[in-house]
């Protein structure tokens, strides 16, 4: 019985979803990038709920039986998928067109937006444009932010970045208070990998787990795949100087330009964004001419020394997941800024 219902539903959806006469959704007549295109369903324009919730700061909860709960301001909206009714503040409301699942996204009618997110929605039939009018400056900022995060994924497509987690296997790197540098480095590297992939960037890891890896193997990989950038991640230590702390960026000063980027530009972008994101002390850039990986990578390369394991406070941070994530976000931001330069010089 269940199968028949599902099957009927399936055909019903195929019949009435149309992307042929594509609709463009704009905000104040500006572009709004969404993770999936709007669709027409029962003559209504449906848009993905997730980015809209992000923009308006609504809380959305998806449960396993296909019921979406939205908390926005004082309203609680319960929206079952494929139903023409919703429950708003305990009252049943009839909908012309309900929420449906499409491409893995919960799609809601734009009408819903004007009803419950108190925004005005205009429809321009001739150009097939839906324009959402927003006056609140804060929400306009959020629109730009969300739109950029969905829109910019594609501009980095085709770019290759090598992430090199320092040491590994037999080589622990620095070792203090039972904490091995190699483990800090790989943990940050994995967060970086995860974030970069969201931007459609091809990420190559010189090691994915705790294995011994030669320095030559690391740069060989980068040169073989013709990576655009090489970023090595390490944690620092200086015996007998427990007060020294902060982030340093090692690079080799030369004038080799690749698509508008030098080693120093990469190092500078990484330094600024890591310090900003992780809140570390800014120890600046250091020109190093004797580091194997910086000497053998054929593309802009830099080595992040995240913080000092010999500083008690910094070691505690380096050992925490939340700090590692912030560092990773900073590294990713620095990489994106650098790729932006390369894209402009392409
Ligand atoms: Zn190291």
C-alpha cells in the first residue's frame, strides 16, 4: 500500500514540477545565488528553504518523518512535506501549494515567505523574475553573505590546493605534555580539507592519516597534480622560552609570480586570516630559504606555524577542537583570498 502511495506521489511530482520556464529570484533586483534553482509547482514559485532561513535567521528543524518546523520571531510553523496544510501557532492553515522535496532541498512557495517572513514579493511575468523587497540593512547584508557562499562555490571549480599536514607516523614533530604536533597538524588539515571541498576546490592531502611521509613525497604530489597552491600546517616550539606565542607564516621570498600570486602574497593572506579567525598573536611573516617543502614546490607555497606548543596557554588551545576549527577557517579564508587574485589574473 505504502509503495503505491509513494509511486503516485512520485508521478504527481514529475508531472507538475517544471523548470522549463525558468524563474529568476532577485532581492531588491540584485542577484540571489541559491543552492538549487527555483521551480514552478502548481503555478507557484518554490525556493529552497535553507538559505532563506539563513538569511532571515529562522530556526529550521527537519525530522525524519518529513515534517519541517520553522521558528521565526514569535511564529512556530509546522510544515509537512507534500501536504497542503501547515500548522501556524497551533492553527491549521490551508496552502495553495505546500512544501516539497526537490534535489534534496525542502522547497517552499515564495508566497509563504511574504506571509510569514513579512517581506514583499513582486512578480514580473514578462521577464519571469520574482523580486523580494527587503529594507532591513542587516538582512540585506545577510542576503549578500548567503548569496556569496552559494554563488562563489563554482568560481573556484578546477583549482587545486595541496594541504600538507606536517610530520606523521614515526615523526611526531614537537612533543609536549603528551601532545604530539603531528596530531594537531592533521586535525587542522582535515578541517581545512572539509571546508575547501564546499567551494568545489580539488584538495590533495599529502597525508590523510598518521603515516610517515617524506618531504619529497609531499612536494612531488603537489608538482605532479600541478597544484595552484601548497599550504603546509605545523605547530611551533622553542625550548626554554615559554612566553613566546603566536602565529607565524614561513615563506621563501622570490619574485616568481603565478597568476598574480607570489609566495609572500599567499603567506600574507594566510597570516592575516588565521590571526583574525583564531585570535592569535601576530608574529608576522618569516622569509626562510632552507625549508625543503618551500624550496621544492613549483607553485606559491607557504608554511603556517599555527601557535607555540611551548606556551602553556597556546598548547591548551592547540589541543582543542574549537580552536583548530577556527584556525582551519582562517586558513581557508586566506586560500580563497589568494585564489580570488588568481581568478582575476586568469
Ligand atoms: Zn613541525
